[in-house]
């Protein structure tokens, strides 16, 4: 009887163990990389002060690609900042590098910049996108931190249009919001979950579950943006609902615990004369005391769907002929420098 009871106990234990394994979900076959790349030489053929195209295979064996810029001041023994810059819908990583100018050493002498490439030239969050880009960026970040000397408290994200909208998706993600210190979308396409037939731009619900409070957000938008309108509404394809930009910004201030009160400042110093120039810039800063400006929004009057730049770029061409009187990129870099993870 004792022997039978013992055998039954062993069998039951084995069944429970097998059941636990079955219910544990898929076991990751992705090898765990070293926790830090500090002290490692740059990958073959990569040098300081230049940009390179690179390939990446995700844990699910999906083939992805990105472009990376190594700054002249990169030191394999000194952890430095990392910036992600995401292209717009229909654009490429190379075009985003040229547009954003984060690889400009005069503005950014010490941050590695990574320009990921979206599948079908689009990012998660767009109504037409089906890729799991949150997992892609999670795995890519792990790879980059194992390969380069990166300060984990100084990782940042910026992007244009659909890429700017994806920056918003990153900021709302429970995990990546705790690994990226600050976010700066430009002309962001912040699609909400409202059905097209019930699109209410000023009150649209915005699903967002960040893993921490006090998330720094910097947003730029032009009043004459016809692609992602400042007033929100249906997108140009008619398959997605966009909140008004003020509504999206205010929701971030509320989410961070600072309510709707802001300091509104006219910025004539960011306006230049000319018939092809934006006419006015207004800065809205949310937050109090040391946290003033933790959520900041720049509204540029007369500007279209454009990355603000004093010079001609891929955005302010014939379709969007108005040029800004300022460069957004140095402002973004200053914002990033101000905010780090605790």
C-alpha cells in the first residue's frame, strides 16, 4: 500500500510538472547577450563619425534593418546616450537621418543615433500596420546595449508623422516607457481607438498604460498640417481617427499628474522674416517648479506637415513651401539632455 501511494504521488507530481510547462507559454530561443557593450570594440567596418546600415534578426527570426550613426566622441569605455529616430509613413531610415539631422555632429557630438526601418515603411499604430514593432524595438534595444557602451538612463525616442505616432506608442508601453527617458514626436500621427464612424477629436479616448509617472514629452506641430491636422479628425486615407494635438498633449500632462494648467509663451525668437516663413511660434509648458516643461508643445503658425528647419529639407519642398524660423533638432537634443531616468 505504501509503495502504491508513493508511485501515485510521483505520477501526480510528474503530471503537474508537465502541466506547468505546457501552461508556461513558449520558451524563448533567443540567446541572452552580454548585459553591456562597454569595453567592446566597434563592429567590423564601423568607425566613429559615420553612419552604417545594419541587419537584425528578431527572436521570431524576422529580418529587420536599421541605420546607425556612431559619433566622433564615442568612447567604448564611457557610457553615452542613445537616440532612436523613426521615419514617417512611406519613408525610409536613410530619409529620416537626412530629415532629422540627429547625425549632425555640430548638434549631436556624443549620442549614438539609430534609425530603425519599418516593415512596409510604416510603424505600429498606423491603421494599415500589422507588425509588432514594440517587440522589435525591445529586442533591438537589448542588442544595442550589448554591442555598444550605452548609458541605460539616457535612451531617447523621436520621430516624424507615423514615426512620431509610434514614439507615442512607445511612451504608452508599460515596459519601454520605463527604459526610454524622454520622447519627442514631430507632426505625430496619434491614432486613437475610436471607430471612424464615431471620431470625436476633442474628447477621443487615448489608451495609454505607461510603466511610470513623470514621462517627459516634447511635441512639435504646424497649424497648417494637412496630413495630420492640428484639429484632428479622420486621416487623409479615411481609415483612422486622430485626436486634436492640444487634447493629446493635455492628456499627457494629466497622466503625469500636472493637470491642465500651463505656461503659454510667445517665441518671436523662433520666427524669421520672409514670405515663405512661418508667422509665429507659441510654446506651451506643463508641469511645476523643477518639472516645468516636462510636457512641452510647440505650435508653429503657418507651418505644414514639416520637421521644423531653417533650411530647405525633404519636408518643406513644393508640397509644404513654408519654412520654419528655427531648427527643431537642437531643441529636442536640449530637452533630452535635461531628462534622464532615475
